[in-house]
């Protein structure tokens, strides 16, 4: 919605970038809040909201950045709890689901050391970690 657009001075924003004070979530799947900065210690951090874990991996692999923080925000899909919750992420892995070996997936290791995957960041079962993409805060 245009009324929520936030004007950032051109000297602070990349060319053609648009910023928003508010957004509407179009899915009940998990969202990711990624904060990165270039390797220059004086660089200003940039925070992105991403809707898909594969986009998260693409951003990390396509840029030479330091990951300052990563959090997922997901809905409880099992049990008595309802509503959204968040978890800090410590590691990002490319992985394989043994039930669907031809369909690669992403595993996030949360702040408690638990593996999470899928659209709702459920606990993993039958997932094999293949390759470490990144560690957060390193």
C-alpha cells in the first residue's frame, strides 16, 4: 500500500530501492529476518524480510557479507499454542529429505541446537545435512 512507503534519502539507499513501514503477510508459512553487512566494519547493516528459505540461501551465497543475525518467525502448527513465535538461527544448511531425495531442502539450526525445516519450520525427521551454507554471527 503506497501510504506505507517510507522515503529513504538517495545517499542511503541502493538505486531503485523502495522501503516500507508496514507489510501484509500473504502466507501462514515462516518468514525470515536476515541482517547482513559488507565485510567493511564501518558498513551499515541491511535487514531483509524473506518469505522462502531458498531465497535466504540465495541471498547468502550471492553476496560477500557477514551475517549479523537471522531469525525465523513461524506459526505454531501443532499443539495447544496458537499464534506466531520466533527463534534465532545459528546455522544454515542445504539438505536432502530421504523421503524425497530429488527435492533439496534447507535446514536451519535454531538457538537451542534443534534442526528446523519446511514451510512452518517444523522439527526435522529424515533430513540429511549435506552442506553448510553459513554460520550466523561468525
